[in-house]
């Protein structure tokens, strides 16, 4: 991630990591602008990417045969 410094990121999870852990992740991290309704993870498919939101929000929809869908929404720290 270009110009990446743990002190200037907004994501609370990344800010809470030990500096050594951030150093390990930094080599593979890259900023992305995601379009509205972008599908982060496809249903029944393995995910090979982790997303750490810096701004905006995301939701997780879970379904099963006994209940209607359940939606959980979360947003990035401001």
C-alpha cells in the first residue's frame, strides 16, 4: 500500500495490530475504490481477499432454509 503508515489509517482493526503484524500485511495491501453494491464475497465460494474498510459501509447477508435472510451492516470508523 503506497504511503501506508499505521498512524494515518482509519480502520480500527489495523490500527490495533502490533507494528510487526502491520509490516507483514503491508506488502500485499493495496487501496481500492469499490463501487456501490460490490460483492465482497460470493455465496458458497472461498474468499481469497480480506477487505479492511477505511470509509463507507458494508453489509453481510446470511440465509438458511428455516429463516428469512438476516442482514448485518457495519461501517468504517470516521
